[in-house]
């Protein structure tokens, strides 16, 4: 999970049984490219507020293993919404899709 995502989301996902690692728990933040490369090595879905990861993956062709971007989502709602997306869109994430979650809307960009 990128350092910009709230700590409450991390705790919510862990409480729900998700193996969650937060970049912000081991400073300093290594930067977007290093975070994306780490997620690929660890085979993790990257949760972020930052649209730059989509640019790295789509625009620059960097490998990725699924990205969930939260856009305009309140901190208190992030964990619940991510848990829901992981459950509902597990197949898409397994296929390296980029999922954007906005208030009242979810968009899926196929990774394949």
C-alpha cells in the first residue's frame, strides 16, 4: 500500500485478514518506480491515491501486478472500499487490471 493511503485503511484490511504491507511503515518512501517494482517482485496489488502509478504502468509500460487507485475517497472509507474491490474484482486484479475507485463509481482498465 502506497504511503499516501490512510493508516486506518491498512488496519481495516489487516483486520479483514488481508496480508497488507504499507510503504509508510518503513520510511523513507523510496519513490513511485521503486514501489511499483517492489509490488511486482512481491506479487502484490498496489493500493494508492496517486495516478502516477497508472502512468508508469500504461504510459511507460512498467510491469505491475494490479493497481487500485482511490480518487476522492474519504480516509475513513478507504479500507472498507478497498476490501470490497479486492473481493468483487479479484479476477481483474489477478489479470493485472488497474481499478479506479471514485465516489459512486468503479472503473476497470484491463491489464491484458
